[in-house]
C-alpha cells in the first residue's frame, strides 16, 4: 500500500466488482476507504470458492485496504450516521442507479448539502441523460450492449461473452481515474464536483478507440472494425509441441523474421516493406507465420525470437502464471495470513513506485469489522452502538 492519497477519506457504497475494484486501487494508493455495507453485506461475499460464508475469494481479491462498516441506509438512524460521515469525507463513490441513490437520500444534491467540497463519483450501467438510465446492468449485459459479444463471436458468428468481467473492470479503472480527476479539480479550484462514469458509455469508448475505423470520418470511408484484429490467422500460432504468440509489428520485425526463417525473398515484397500495404494484407502475412511455426518447438522459437528481438511469448494457461519466472521475480503473487480465513495468496497492486512511502496491505475485513472504531470516532458510545445493533441499523463484528 502506497501513501500518495494519505489523508483522503473515501466513503465506498459500491458492491460486487466494478466499484470495489476501483476503490481497492484507491486503498492501494493510501486512501482511507470505508466500505459501507448493508446488514446483509455485499452480495459478492457469498460467491464461491471460499472457506467461510461471507469471505469468498473474489470478494477478498477486490476489497483489501478497506474498512467494513455496516449501516442500514434505509433507516433514518443509518442515514444520519452516513451524513455525519460525509462531513468528514473527501469522496463518495457508488455504482447503483442514480434513481436508487436519490431514493435512498444519497444522491449528489443530498450529499453536497452535507459537504459542499465532496468529490462524488458514480458508475451506473447507463448514463443519466439517456433513456436507459434506470435499466439494471451487470457485466454480461454491457458486454452484449456494447458490441463486444459479437466482436468475440465464434466461427459460426454466434456472440460470446469474454470469460472475464471486462466491462466491470474497465468501468472500475475509469471510476478510479474519475475520483483522481475530481480530487485534482478540488485541489486546483477548492470546489467539489460530481462525475458520472457509466459502464455502457465507458466500454463503448474503450472498444471504439480502434474499432470506430472507417466511421471515424464524415462521410464514412468504410465500416467499423479494426481489420487486423479480425484477421482469421490472428491467433496463437501452432508449434511442434504447443502454441506461441508471435507478432512481428514493424517493418524491421518482419524483415528480421523472414531472414530468420530462411525466407529472404519475402523481405522484398511490397506487403512487407510498405506500411499501408502491410496493414491491408496482414492476414496473408499471418498465414505465412502459421505455416512456418509448426517446424520448431515453442522453446526453440522463444530462443530464436528472443535473440532477434521479435515480439513473442509462449501461450500460458492461467495455472502457469503462478509458476511464471517473471511474475515470481517481481513478486506479483504474495502469500499472507488472513486473520479469519487462514493462509491466502493474493495478486498485489501492479504498480511500483519510487520516492513514495509504502506500508503493508491490509486484508479484506469481515462484515462490520470496523463499526466500533468508526462509530466511536463519530462520538457514539458502547451503549448507543448496542442499541443501534439491536435495531438492525449496524452490525458489530
């Protein structure tokens, strides 16, 4: 955990993956993140595998460096505690529909009334100004709506979801950037702000950076879609004993590759030497690679291509990553002892910083684990806390 956001308090009303993935990064950067959960807890706590009912692996992997505070936000007493916290906070983050947030009394105007300097960031499924603003959305829904499912269609043209929650995580990254931008705005102007980062618009902008293609021009010079990415031979190439990712990219790379494999006559072709022609005929070049790579093993290709400085990498299974030489050298996977779940393995923050103080990460907390500390800070005594617990407003761990 780094301390570049030390002193920043974030009230995190997010759930499942999108929001928690974003606020975990804020926690990794040293912000004090208070994860506010209902008495039932974040529904992602129960997603398996897990050793206990409320601490599934996915939840643990998205909620380090946070404190868990249980509040029944539907109750007036719970809402009062939330408003008191807002007065001490710098940021409020949620990923619920704005209609729901307003109904709960935690829309931007209500929060701003308690703290005009607040940075308020929300990531609902669809932007508030559009007709889909109140439509529920999860990752699969956004993969479908954004065009990604058809972009990932199988050989028969049937749309498929990517086997990762890409819409949630892209939106999570965008939400983190929004919070950082909001904090910088406040530092520069002394004023708070509200920033919306909808999933649908976010994933479409992510995809269309390259997929807009010919539709980038008015009038159009062609359809959408980046042709190189749709080339039939743009796949890991077969070797004598497996597969390899091989991507000569520059003119120099292509010339070096064809010389390496004993095909110097190909280095003179216009589709190699001319960048525009190469782009227009990329599938033909990939096909040549596809025909050549079965001649050697993956290890043999890696040795030759590394020496020639041509972009390549063996194709890993997920399990292979845990034994990957590079990942182990940089210490990406860390083992630690969780206070309640026992021995665990985590993926650390991918960032490395120099000249910045850092400290040990704090593992994901049990539901309501921080209630007593945070409520005491607000001035509540033990009797008041027990009374609130009996009323179902809070939960003391």
